[in-house]
C-alpha cells in the first residue's frame, strides 16, 4: 500500500495505491485516526490506483467515514479505475455509502 | 484432503503459508499467475481478482478466527488445482485452528453499512461452490470457480 497525503486547509486528500487489505488496513486506519485527532474532519479518498481491496480494507474506509461523521465532517470517494475492484464496492453497496466523486479538486472545493 | 483432489487435473500447486496476514499477497500472485495461463477465459481480470479476493478473505478469517491471530507458527495448507473437464479452479484450504461455527456468522445488512461481517458474504458471492467440513482437528474448506470460455 502506498498512501500519499495532500492537505488543503481543513480537507485531507488521501491517495491510495496498491493493495488495501487486511495486512495494511490497520496502518491506514491509524494514519487517518491521526488526522481526526488533529481536528481534520473532511476527507477525500482517492482509490483510482488501488489494485486490490478486501473486506478489511473496506472496513478501514468505512471507519474513516463513521469517525469523520461523528465529528460533523464527511468523506468523498473516487472509485478505483480497476473494474473488478469497482464491482466489489457495488456488491457490498459501499458505492451507495460514500459520496462518489470524479476528481479530488472538485471534491475538495465541495466541502 | 478430500477426494476432489484426486480427479484428473492439469495442474496442482501446493502452498504452505504461515498463519499471518503478511504473506497473503504471495497467494494472490500465485492465483493470478495460474489463471493467467488459462486460455480464452472470459473476463480474465475480473475472474482472477474475484478468486484472489475470495481466497484471501478465507485466509484472513483463518488467521483471525481459527488461529485467533496468535499462532504465527501455525500453517495454512493450500492446494490449488486447475481442472480440464469441466474447466474450473478449485482451492482447498486446511488449518488446525478452532472449529468454524457458521450459525454464529450473521449476514451483513447491505442497507446499513457496517465495519465487519463481509468476509463470508464476499466468498460465497464470488465463488461457485463453497463448502466447509471439520475433519478431526482440521478445518477443511473447498472453494470452486467455474472457468467459462469467452463467448
């Protein structure tokens, strides 16, 4: 997993690449919790280049959503380019749970 | 192993992984390479991804629940077999962990996002056959995916 963070005032864009699975999910969750602890409550999760996403990875993403909502914020998501990964998000209906956006610039401005 | 292992096959590969999460990518790469050798497979990328995901979900469950994430010295024994007639891939997984009680597993509520409980749902959704048996001190899982030709 590769995680690239870009901060735009009070919005964090987390660009994720590679595998988001049971092995890497705790690291992702810990890093995002760190931002919430710093007072950040708006996130854009860019999954464009995610190559593999399992249920533990999905759980880490939902955890970010729930925690940000608890703080009065929210999460917007850019879907993976890989069709197979998109299908898993649809199978589990997580595409309905997150607000799906096309690009991070518009997503940042929309908060 | 079950008798299903002894049917005529083109390739059988056996792996023995430590019961930790860090080597799961090796298993995924292995499945991807095997399925990459299947000629004329419809939606190859999606099928390969789905099989990798189902098997990884099961291995994660074994590490977390059967071995309770506390026994990295234990092993998961995996047999991957590619059959010719009818064309299909089977993956058998054997572990020495705790008994799996399916009656304790709740179906995820897809209308109300939750953090846990999607593993078995994903496995059953993506594979054509999923069976579990307890044999002595072993948990035995059999997953099968039909490999249809491109239409």
